[in-house]
C-alpha cells in the first residue's frame, strides 16, 4: 500500500486532491514512494499511468521529461513511423507548451499522435509511452491550460531542482533474476545478428551457454505472448549467440570494451568458482579490477560442473563460459585450494573485499526411522552426482555404472537435483528408478520444468506422489527395502493452506538397492570464523539485505547458495552481478551504494511489471511456439549425449519473430 496525492495505475484511480486526511485513500500497488533511503519520490510515471506523491509536483514538467525519456530509452528499432517519429513529436509539443508557446490546437494534435502511436506502433514502448501523458492531460488539464492561455512558461523553467531517473524494463526482464535484456537478444536472433544477441545477454549474464540450457526460465512465466497464445521459448533463444561464437571460434563478444587493468593495488577475493563466483569475477574484470578466485575442487564451475549431468549441460559448452572469465587479464583462479576459517581470516586481511560464493554441497537427511548414512545403499545425492559427473566429464574416479547397473534406485525429492539423480540412474543402467515426492505432479513441474519432467517420464522414471519414507529396512547394515507412507491433501476448512495428512493403514514396502535423498542441500559453514559472529538466516545461510549482498561484516559479501540456500544458476548470477557492482565502488570509497538502474530494477520488481489479466490486441494470435528437436528416448537412455539439440536457424528466426518487444519506460521524479 502506498499513500498518494493522485494515482492512476492499471485503471485504479485514487484522487486525494480535494480530500481531508481522514478521507484519503491508499493505492493497492507497491509504488516507489521512496527512491532510496535518502530520497523521497515526488512522482512516478510508467507504462500504465502515473502517480503523484508530492502535491507541489509540476505536472507539465513531469510530462515533458517522460516524453524526453523516449528519445533515450525507446530502443527504437525504426521499423514503424509511429514509434520512430511519434515520440519525438510528443516531446516537441509538450516542450512547446512548457515554454509558454503552446496553442490549444497543440493539445488536440498531441491526443491525435498519441492515439496513432497506441494503435499502430509495432512494439510496446511506442504503444505505452502516450498512456500516462494522456492521463495527465485528462486529469490535470488546468495546468496545461494555464501555460497555453496565459502564454506563461511552466514553473520548472525557473530554478527547479527536480531530478528525473528512468530505466527501461520488460515483463520478462523484470522476472529474470539476472535482469537480462531479453527482447534485445531475441531481436539479435531475429535479425541473424548473433554478435548483438550475445552482447545483449552478457550485459548481465556471462554464462550464456549454461543458462541457455539449464535455466528454469521464470521469464517465460511473465511473457505477454502467453496472454495471446503461448510464451516465447526465451531460454532456448539465449544459447544461439553463444553457440555461434564458440562454433565459429570467434573472439569474445563482450557487452562493453573491458577496461585496462587498473594496477592500483586494489584487489578482490572470491571463494568458490561456481556460477556466482565466476560471474562476479567477470564483471569486476570488465572494470579492470584484480580478482582472485579460490576453488576447493580440482575443476572449475561448482555444482554445475560436478552436479548437473552431461546430457543436460555438456561440459565443453560450460567450459566455454568458464574460459570467457579465465581469459580476462585481471582474473586469477587457484584450484585445489580449500579455504578454512583460518585461511579466510588471512584472505580478509590481504584483500580489499571478499565475496563468499561457496555452494550448498551437504545433502540433507530424509528424517525417517533407521536412517544411517553409513548404511550400504544409502547414497547422498551430491556424492552420487559427483561420481557420475567427475567420471563422464573429466575421467576422474570410476564409473557409477559399476554401482547402479541392474539395481533398483529410489530417490526422495522434487527439485532439479532429484531429477538429475533419477535420470542419471537410468543412464547408469538401473533396472528400476522411482522418485518419491510428498506433493503432486503440478508442484514438481513448478519446482523444475515441464520439459524436465516429461523427459524423465519418457526415459522410464516412475513418479510416486503424496508419499514419504517412514523407515529404512536393512540386514546387517545393507539396505533392503523402504516402508513408505501415503498422504492426502486435506483442504483447510478455514480457507488456509491445505495440509498433507497421512493415510492410516495405507503404508507399503518398496524393495530397493539404493535410496538417494535429494530433499535439499545445506552449506558447510566451517569456513566462517566463529569470532566474526556473522549474522545468519533461520535457514543457516549468510544474512544480507538482499540488495547489496554485504554481510554483517564490513567488506565481506555473499551471493549464491551460501546467501540464499540451494538456488538456480540464474538466481546466483543475478546476485553476483549486483554484488560485483557494489564491490567495484566499495573498494574505492568504502561506501555501499546501488546505481540508479539497480534501484529502479528493485522498484519494478516490487511493482510487478507483468499483468496476467491484460488483454492483448494488435498482434496475430495462434502462432505456434517452436519446439526444438530432442534426442529420441531410445538413444538417449543409455548415454550422456545432449538431449536438447536446439533450434535450427529457421526455427530460431521464426520463434524470435513471435516476440512482441515489450519494452516499458518507468521514471521517477526526486
């Protein structure tokens, strides 16, 4: 809830101009009443309307400056005259009125141009920029009339000190944890300009090969195309630029020209070479800052390297993303280097800032009767996947097939790790593979992806829902079977969340050779010196404010699993990119600060850019979503070949052309 002077947003009108304090209403939207802790917001203007917090706000000035932002942030493609020239005309007319040189005919002309842009612009930025401007003229016409009738300039032409801060977003970009400029990289694919596509991705996401393959693509849940037919296949379009770069052995396509090494003595340490650590190192290196990564494993890439299977994330592709970072002149990586609490204290003294990005690699227990990690047949998900992937990707260790061939495997879980366990078990020759999950099919799909679930079913994994292990049965320390309880979902009569209730007398036994818990993972916190007394969350992770990622210790940052718990790659990348940005300033001035763009991203996220109830018009509905070729089930079940073969050029271009280019401009006055 936000207190406002006047607001119209998504058709919700709040007009407190002539009301007493007792009569005023609050808006239901989370509008940015404060830009940051040091700045109050006077007004906010965006794609769906505008909001006035400070009644002294000059509405004409607000209109002029929002129209002005279109010139800088429109990302104008030049493919339609209304979008290309309409915004310029709007600005010229409003500026003319603001100078005191306007005519009443200008308002009519402005309304005509606005209507044309809304109806005929090819992309959303052209359709939405006029919306708040028309609202301003409708509800604050008196302010425009004064300038026109009296031939008097607006007060802001005097000594006004208002600052206007704007940023461009899109529903998909807003829901992406890394805030990738998705419409831009899709546009690059559409135009077959793969360099431009990859540069757009790497603005905020250096692991393009990786996130083009194993991202849960939350962005697709906010694709406006879904309001018309089906969401764009956003994730699969991401990999195309990266594949083009590597397959043609081209020089790295950096989003900006990397700065020369500063060589000023400032240096940053990163603990862990997983997605978060690699990402932070890359963006610090783009600034020319010396960075050293300390990695415990003999290989780089963290859990994606040793946990995510080869058939899903080919190591040669991931290594391309890693090499991008390794080749940065200011990045140094030390492998086989375990950082203990004592070593961390030494690093803390030697470096100007340290970022913790170690993963969650301790498998959590099932919490059932007779659970014993020393029992033969009890195999944690992380050690199991380590063995599978170290062998197939690096030739380290021995084949897991020696353990699993011909055996019955039961995995407990309902996320990506459990999916990896069961699908790897199939490939390692298990005769029967079962996944037990306490919830339902819809939840497991929401936790992973529909594609992942469908492919597992096709490969022969048996899913048993509303079930949990009650007891492990062993003989002389060797697992023999499981006692499984069945549950049912019982609605709360008071309207609360439905509860899982055990079905008495419905328990049954499953004979098996292996039980693999994949319910969740936790972090090994022995690395943290006790005397630092770092603030922790109730989940046993490092406490930050979720914005700048500094811990309770000055100069010590955290991102990824150790900050939030087991998370997706795209979440880890998003956190690390933000942390690197903060660190790049902190090591020079000792202050914790966000850029205006980052602050605006946070405001957009709270406001929620995507409107699932929006009715889409002006676009051709029913265009089918392209589906990439997948390796046939009979072939892929017995090997680790990549399952998703990706789009052909024609398929990629056709899918990219379905994108509606949903850019929006948001602006605050402070």
